[in-house]
């Protein structure tokens, strides 16, 4: 059952995309943690903050979000990847997590959030 106020870690380095996603998540009743635009910011938030779910852009300023994914896995927290590169842009050992293609289709994101029990 979804929380009343799910906390979603948002990792996205494109300002317009992060604003769009933050607005969309808030409209779904989520509390947005972040956004984080760099691997270091993402890793710090994933380590230090209470979150229920995370949306990880793969390619960030200065690297990738794969280390953040590892942190979330160690904390047993669910997440999805957001990428313009398709499944081939995801490290093979992380491909079992949901992957959403850019540009983001609102209906697809909403369906995925429902499917994983966030909203």
C-alpha cells in the first residue's frame, strides 16, 4: 500500500527535466528529495535521507548514477532509471530495475509509480 506522502529521491542534471519531474511528483502527492545533479549529491542524499523510492537519471554531470543505485540496493530501497540511451546505457547488473525512456511520457511515469506502489 502506498504511503500518504511518499518521499522520492530525484536524480536529474537537466534543470528543465528536474523541474518537470518535481512538479509531476508533487502533483501525485509525493515529497521530492533533491533534485541531485551530480553523482556526489545523489550519493549523499541516497545515504543520508529517508526515501521510499528514487528516480535516477543515468548520465549526470561528472559521471553516472550507478553508485547511487548501489547505495539504494544496500538500503533495500526501490528505484528506477531514467535514460535517453535505452537499456544498453544501463550497467548489466542493474538492468532488472525499471527503466523509463527520455523524453518522459507522463502516462508511462504515472503507470510505473503505480506499479511499484509509490502512488
